[in-house]
C-alpha cells in the first residue's frame, strides 16, 4: 500500500489510494446514509470527553454538555477506546437510538442519555 501511495503522490499531489475501510467510510459519508449525534469529542487526560455539543442537534437537545466524560457507548466501555472507534460506534443509521453513559462534574453518579441519531 505504501509503495502505491508513493507512486500516486509522485503522479499527482492531490491523489491518494483508499484502502477498503477508508473507501467504505467515504461511501457512507458521501451518500449521507448515516446519522450522528452532533458532538465534538476528544481525549482529555486519556478519557473520551465531549468538547462541545453542536447547537440544535440530537446531543444538544438531549442535554449533553461540554466536559461530559463518556464512560460507555451503548453497553461498550470507552476505556482504551480510540477516537475513531468511538465515532464509528456513535455513527449509525439516521433515526436509530443510542445510549451514552457519561460522568458529569457535580453529579454523584453516571448519567445515561438516550439519543436518536439524526444529522
């Protein structure tokens, strides 16, 4: 794969090779057949964290807040989960449900938030 990518780069700086997984992701994104939650996530101190919910999106309407730490996506723990794996789990068919379990500063115990994918 690296040798082909190198050849393509030499041929045209704007071309690249997509492996099977990246091609599938590109098809999904360009067809618009997936739904999301409307959040920006990142890793803070090793924890999957909500950077911000996007206004008027399913996550925003469900009450997700900046700084919430995601413990579980549906029933899958996020410890040692990569950002890409988390995005892949949260992305799904528009109109389908997902539960995220979060820890929020000031709350005594985790909160489970039910969200319907939309955007």
